[in-house]
C-alpha cells in the first residue's frame, strides 16, 4: 500500500514538470580526456602494516573472553567484529544460554574494547536489538 502511495506521489509531482526541449541540450563536440586525469583519486590507499599482521595472526580456540556488542546492520551475514581474535576465523557466541556459530572478524583495539555484531547474528542469538548484549566468545 505504501509503495502505491509513493508511486502516486512521484507521478503527481512530475505531472507539473515541463518537458525538456531536446534542442536546448548542448551537443557540442566530445573532448578526449587525458588518460591519466584524475587517476590519483582512483588508486587504492595503501593499507597500514598492522592490517597485514592481523590477517596472518594465529587462530585461537577455546573461551576467548567476554565482550559488549553493538549492533552493526551495514553488512549481511552472521558475524562478530571483535578485538578478541587476530585473524578471521569461525567461532561461537553465547548470550543468555543461546549459542550461535559466527564468523569472528578481527578489529584493532584492546581485548577489553567492545565488539560489533551483525543484525542476523543479533536476531539469531535472541539479543535485544536496542541493547548492548554481553557475549561470551569462543574460538574454534
């Protein structure tokens, strides 16, 4: 129902717009761009040395500790970004007696720093979406 109302609003708003006259469009000659113009903006920024070290850290197992998690709904999946691991690995999180297998993704910071949890993981573990659940993290 909302989609139909939105479409009607857009169509109704466009009804008063005057059509563009094709003759008004500048169709002058198309220039050739310098092959190197603006490339410095497109080149990737060099990664810091510590990122490479994180990717080659050891895989941890057993209980890694507890962390306070903050919801991060920017990426799909079932994951936890945490300073409790040195490299991406499989793991388990526990909240209120519920266990969930997740991908543990390293972030920089002291082990006492908080973590970020995906929306999917937050829902599956049964944590309140508006809260900051304390999770026990296990590496596998």
